[in-house]
């Protein structure tokens, strides 16, 4: 074995060890949460979070669902999240298409404008959003949660999709135009199928950001049935502070949709990341 081969083998081993350590650091909290949600309260106190449960307590999930009124919060979160994802993707694709492909006037200004929208923190727009929604009569409604989060999603989405649009050969778009395709036909029939990996990654980003959002739900709505799961978890924790398994079960109920979505679109996410990494 040559010295160069030995060095490559050592480097690969170190890389795998580093990746295993990162995976363990990422999965340990989730595994601990799952184990805690399947134990009795006293068993969790005595055995700790890493020990396997003596008897699996699936009833913790049913109890957390019923006592925490998770059904109503789950429905509200689903309505808001799906609306933000659909509207955010549609508007972000439209903006990126207009800037890159249609080459609207002041394209560089709009790109900078969206970049500023990414930089501005969420906490700085919550008070203006509150007064604007009160003025429009939309406070304490689903729109109070959907519109501000959609607006903040557009800035990131339009900036995120621009490299994907730029990577599409201009000759392909010109050929479509010569064949009689209009702007909308070119977008829906030709460009969108090629952008599926990037759109899938963006949809997951939007889903996670909206599903886990706490700030907007705590300020822009006051009716309990409009609250989302993060706010429900806070209330549940305040009511059942001494029952850690119930809190863990409620947290898992909130996390399951995000985990399931990632597993379903795992290949699309990896494909989108790999395509972006291989661009020159």
C-alpha cells in the first residue's frame, strides 16, 4: 500500500467518523424524546431518558392528544402551513421567473430588495404587521397568520430560486418561444418540471419555518382555535410541568408531520442539494 493510498484511507475514515458524530449529535435528542414519551412518569425519573421503557406507554400519546386539545391546534397549524407553502412557492417562482427569465426592469434592485427581506429579522416586522392587520380587519383570523409568513417566505424563495432559473439554458427558452409557447406555457410546461428538486427543497424550508413558528401565533391571534402547535405546546407544558412523558408525547405529535414530510421527499431534497453543489 502506497503512502498516498494510506493517507486517502485515513482521510476517509476521519470523514466518516466526523459524519457519524454529527449524526449521533442530531439524532440523540430525538431518540431521547421518543423514549421519554413511551415511559411512565416515575420510570422516567428513576431510569433517565436514555433507558428503554419497561412497558411501552402508547397511551401517553392518546392522553396528550385529548388533554392538550391537539386536534384543534393541529387543524389550525395545517391550514396555515399549507396555505403559506402553496402561496409562498407560487409567488416565489413568479418573482424569480420575472427577474431571471423575463428580465424585468431594475432586476438587480429587486434582487437586492429580496435580499433585504431575508436579512430583516422576524421580530422587527411583527408590530407593523399587527397594526396593518388591525387596520385591514384581518386581526384574529387565519389571514393574520398566513399573509405575514407568506410575505417573509417570498423574499427567501425568490432569492433561493434565482440560481436554478439561471442554470436553465437560455436556448431552451428561446426555442419554446419560437414554437409558439407563451410566457405562462413556458413556465408551467418546460421550466417547472426542471425545477422540481429546488422547489421541493424550498417547500420543505417553508413547511418547517411555518409549522414551528411561535411568534406570529402568539401576537397576531387571540382566539384559542386559531393558535398553532408551538403555542399549544407552551400551554401544555405550563399545565403539565410535572408530567414529562406527556410533554414529550405532545412534542412528538408536533414533530411527526415534519419528520414524515422530510422522509417522503428525502430523494428530492438530496437531488436538489446535489444539483446545487455540482453547479459551476
